C-alpha cells in the first residue's frame, strides 16, 4: 500500500499573514476576476487573495496590495485587504429580487444623467435613482443633457419641491458647471444608455475614449456602449465613476424609512405613524403633519411619489 504524500510540507494553520507592508490603493475597474488598482498614481493589475474569501470587490473599494506593484507589463499583484466602506450604492435586478448587487463603494455623490430629448426623459428612473441615493447616503445631483434640443423647465419643475441640486449641459458647450460640482468628490454617473454619460466623461477626462453610442430611431432608446464601471481621476481633483447604461434599477432592498430620513422636514412627523406604516396610506400621520403647517404639501406628494417608485408592480426601467 502506498501513502500519497501531502500537497505541501508546511503544517496547516488558521493564522493568516498580517501583510503589514501592503500598499494602499483604490479599485478602478473589475473585469472577470482581474482587478485594476490605482497605486501611487499608476495602475496595477491584481487578483484577490484567497484569505479574503467570497467577498467581492467593486469599483471604489480602498484596498491593500502586495507583490509587484510596479504596474509593469506581465506583472500581477494581490489584493490582501479591503478597508471598511463609507458608502455603498446598491440595486436589484427587479423590485421582487432579493439579491442585491453592489455597484460602487465609497462614493459621496450620485449624478443622475438624463437627456431632455433624444431619448425622452423617463422620470421613473430619476425617482428610483433618488431613492437609491438617499438609501446609500449619497448627495444626488440631477444632470440634464442636450438642453439645446428642448427646454428643461418642465422637467425641473417636477423636482423643485425636492430641492435636488441640478446642472444642465449642451452638446456644443463645455460642461463647466458639472465639472465644478465634481471637483474634490467621488461621483457616480448613472443613467439610461444614450443620454450622454460617456460623452461627458470623455470631455471631463480627456484621453479616456469611452465608447459613445447612438439612440435607436425606432425604439427611442440608447444602445449599451460601456460594459463595466470604471473610476477615472479628474485633473482638478476628485473621481468620476462611469457606469454602464442601466435598463432597470430595482429597489427591493430599500426600506421606506431610509427614504423618509432624507426629508428632514417630514421625518419628525412619522413619530405618530402606526407601526409598519408605509407612509403612503390613509393612516399615515404625515397628512396631519403637513396640515399643521410643518412642511409643504408638495414635499409630501414628492416623497410619496418616490416611495411608490420603489414598490413592486412598476417597470423598473421606466
């Protein structure tokens, strides 16, 4: 009888290496198991170390890297540490899907990019992105593109009660106002395909060469041009994260209280709500709160519109 030798001579141990010499970096892309990490101003290709287990990495993660961090061709480093995330932007595939997908980590601003024409704006997606921003603790910024094609006044009027910050851009002018709001921040750009996200990114970060798509003249919808998220560093300071054009933005993971918390003038009024109140029902105490003059009725109407946007039964792509 032969005894098969072990795979190694070292005894097994539950102890893990400390990796005290790991170099700090930030994940800028994740593609099929390969992770690109920005380390000291240059990009390093890396893989996830086994000791990290099944935990996935996303763009924006702050990590520790060991091995060859020179970024030279044919070199590969290892990600051995993932720092605690300050924020997480999530979505689900559908409103009844229990599986959450983390899109971006450690961002502080969500830029909702919407064209005022070609393709026509879809307020359903704007509302859903606002809900996701409030849930993640990100500051929302509405960016209306292609205002040379149509007047954005009516669209902006619908969001005036929410007090959402906004900027507008034209195809023939530099997006100076948008650039000013990105400096010094980590901003995620989200929107339907064809609204101009990649065009904006190419202007904000010259040399990026993100693929630019066109809008289908029959369906009025854009074609996907970006297949994965990527973080790009602004010359003026800060990061902009371009994400693939979304066709759906499910919000099954968002609790109504997380949305209400973003409305400070209304949140206090929920103290008298019945247990489990959805804040969009006849017994909701917010109606009395508004009637007493503590908040404008338009604010409550906007809040309830957002709450309806996250419930099942609506098309998450609208």
